[in-house]
C-alpha cells in the first residue's frame, strides 16, 4: 500500500481517536458508553496502523503520531492499577492463608525436622551433658550450674523498646536465612532447622538437669510457641524454594522454579508482621518474672492459636459475605 493511500484511509479513525482522547482527559465519566466503544474501536485501528507505519514509514511524522496515539489510548482504556493497601489487606485476609494451606506439606516437613532434631538434642544432652557446651558459652554454662539463667538479665540492661527491635530484627533475619538457604537444594535450610532443633533440645535438657526448666518456661512461654513455629514456616518456605529447583510433576525447571520462588517468598513474607508482634511480647512481657507462668503460657498459646486459625480456617466465600 502506498503511504499516501494509507494516510488517507486512516485519517478519519486517527482524528476521532484524538478527539475522544482529548475528552477522556477531562476525568472519569467524561465519555458515554457509546463513546467508549468508539474509542476502543479507534484504538484497535490505531495500534494496527502503528504496526504498519513502524515497518513501512519509520521515523516519519505519521509513525510518531500513531505511536503517541497508541500510548495515550492504552493509558485511557487500561484498567487502573489496584491500590497498594487494598491489595496488601487482601493478601493477608485471603491470599496468605490459601497459600499456607497449599504448602502444608513443606511446612509439615520442616516441622518434622525441627521436632526430631529437638528430641535428638534432648537425648544427647541428657546422656552427655557436655553436648550443651556446643550451644552455650562458658559463662552461660557456668551460670546454669550455679542455678542462674542467661535470661535473668534480659530486660535489665536494655530498654524494652530497644530490646523488642533487636529481637524481631534478629528473628526476621533467621527466618529469611532459613528461606534463602533453600537455594542450596534445601541443604542449607535443613542444616539451619537441624541446628536450631539440636540447640533447643539440648537447652531444655540442661535446664531440666539443673532444675531450671520452670524458670526457662517462665521466660519463653509467652513468645516461644509461635516464634518457633514461625521459624518452621520459614523453613517450609526454604524447602518449597528447593522443590522448585527440581523437575517434578513432569514439569521442566524453567516452569517450576519461578512459581516456587514466588510462593516461597510470599510464604515467608506473611510471617514478618507476626515476628514484629512477638518482638514486642518478648521485649515487654517475657522478662517480667513477677507474672505467673500460666498467664504467660496462655498468651503464648493464644498467639499460636490465632496464627493457626488465621491460616487454617477457610474464610466464607465472597458471595456468602453479602
């Protein structure tokens, strides 16, 4: 087709698109339904003509005009992007719980590793008390033998507000490490879970041996149950990331890895607000040893129960909410 004929045939549609786009710029509702339909038809013609002009008339005024019209038409007709806050609220209300339920197998595998290594650590530290020296420094170990816990000084040396920040920052870094170490085909995640399990079990055994288990529970019962479980969830995210590096369900790695990486990142991201909450509990409530242990334990079970209810209880369908 000759360029002159091309311009003559398209001139009417281009002019109409320009006029409608000028009116659309006045704001929402400036075009009637019929005018929107005409704009959509003109936009399709503009896009097709721009493709032709780019190939046959590159660098011309016609090509520049059609490029501008195509861009403006896309801006006018494309749906507005969802606002960040509603999307975030929907993620925490529906998206994350559905994601958590979909990957319960990875979280369950992570939980199994942590529980089994905790039991192993308890047994080893019971049979060989020196095993606890791998996790506690000499000063802390000597204090335990004198009947003192390393947790006794928590809250006395550092203000609760600063302590809370340090705690949840540290816990978030551990969770992120458990997730990112899944990139080692899961070996790093399993190592971190195993080391934490061995340490937890051996510390329990050591405190039991020196009759300090009650005082340890008095400190950890408010924040410990959920804190440990969130580390397990982060470990599950790491195992999910590792699974994406393998070809499974007869799908190539180029398909499984991006999907698994996205799901694992969202799985660990959903735990971050809870770590902040637990930092506040551990900074302000856990060091208060005048509070009864059953009261702290009730807080700890309430927090864990709230997380499990949020993630495992299915919300009503959208249609049922009306």
